[in-house]
């Protein structure tokens, strides 16, 4: 049973436009969320995070929105750049001090020049 | 900063043999290290969590006698796949938590294991 779902396996956008990556979760105990970016043959790298007490967090071109009632979060990238092309993983935290990350399957973003 | 390395990046072994994968935090001390497994087009599945000097905590369904984890120091954790079988072929990724930034794990580049 997947507790973190990224229902779009892939997304293609034009350079300069907005990329919106979505993530849904089912476990109401999740209280912190992270987005990771992964290039082929490399490990995931941290991008941005959000606590469940907030509904928005912004860092440069990246903004994460959290809708707790809908158990939904999204990552907005604007403007999108070709170098943003990668697999994006949504991850959720549970467990407090002995925490663990639960990952979605990822969405492959392709930004076309 | 916050670099995690893994060695080897790729390994091919025969059924029945054991393989050791190393995970090192290069520029920080990792209070906790994690081992994940990723199947093609699937999410990263947590296998176990290890803290330096103590026994690893394994996720449900992960055989601790098959996947031996040793976290001997604050910068090194090893995963040994014992008596490997073809179904153990996968991409194994480690991560480390410095304990500084909330829940932010730093990932290694992964190890592609193929068991023939």
C-alpha cells in the first residue's frame, strides 16, 4: 500500500514555463515533507521541504505548497530550465526522533529548450 | 559540503557469494545512516536505519541475516548482501543524516548490484 503517491510518471514542459509536480499522501501522521531531485547514476539531492504547520515554502525558483486537508502537496518550478530535467521524488516524514522517509515513485520532468 | 560516497558503484557477483557495499560521509559526521533499495521505476524503499555503535533497525520484510549492516564509525556504514541470489539484483542507495537540518538526508550515488 503506497502511502506517498506521485501519479504522474512523467511531465514535459517548455523552457521558461512553470512546472508543477504533484504528490498525494494517505498517512495523516506525516508531519514533514521533502522534495528530492535525482539525475541518472547519481543519488537524490535535497531540494526543498515544508513542515505540516505551513502551507507554503519558497526558495528561489522552487515553491512547495501543502494542502493538509486534501493530503496533497505540489512543487512549482518557475521559470523552468533545461537543467531542471531530472526525476523528482516526494518524501514524507514520520516517526519523530527515530524518523524515516517514505518516498513516492518519482516524476520524470523534461524541460525542452 | 555534505558529500556521501558509495563504493563500489557497480558490482557483479555469482549466486551464493557475498558482497559488501561501503557508504561514507566525507565531510561530516553522520549520526544516522540509512540503506535503501530501488527497483526500476519504483520508489526508494527503506531497508534499515543504523546508528553508530548500535544494531541496525530493519524494516518489516527485510531479512537482517541476509542484509548485514555495520555502522562502525560516524563516517562509515557497510551493507553486506550475504549468499546473494539473482532476486537481490537491485540498486542500493545509502544516505546519512548529520543531525543538523531537519530530516534532511544526504544520499550517496548508489550501487548497482547484479547477481548472476
